C-alpha cells in the first residue's frame, strides 16, 4: 500500500482545524465574558475538550520558581494549541480521505 498525501486536502484540513480551535477559544472567551460569575459547569466542560493537551504541556513546561503554579506558561499554552491543531488536522484529513474513497468506490452514490 502506497501512502500518498493530497496536499490540497491537507491545506484545507489545516484551515478547517484552525477554525475549530480558534472558534472554540473565542466561544469560551465569549461565554466567560457574558457570565458575571462562573458559567454552568456543563458549558465549561463542553468547551474545555479542546484544552486537553494543556494538562500534559503544563507538566513539561512548568512555571519558573516564584511564579504562581495555577497559571500556565505561554510555552505550555502555545504547545498545547499546536498539538490540538495537529490532532484536528489529522482527523479532518482522515474524514475527507474516507469520504473521497467512498465516493470513488460508489458506496455513497445516490443510485439505489
């Protein structure tokens, strides 16, 4: 099996993944700004799914001595965002590749 990368699809997948990551971040910021106190927990847990790598990168890039331990470093946040972008790009690319493969094989044809 020869692995070929469709560079156009990869570029589009990266843009869609970037929109997902930025959109989730902006929605989280908007909800935090809208509520005077903390938003409902189910809203926060639904929106925090995008920040799962931050728990790992905080351990890799801890704050300097004397800095607060509850605030992540910029390097931890940016590397978590990069991991998110890579993961979502792979997922979107995989889904578009499977959809294209099914279209070519006739699985998704409307002639039933």
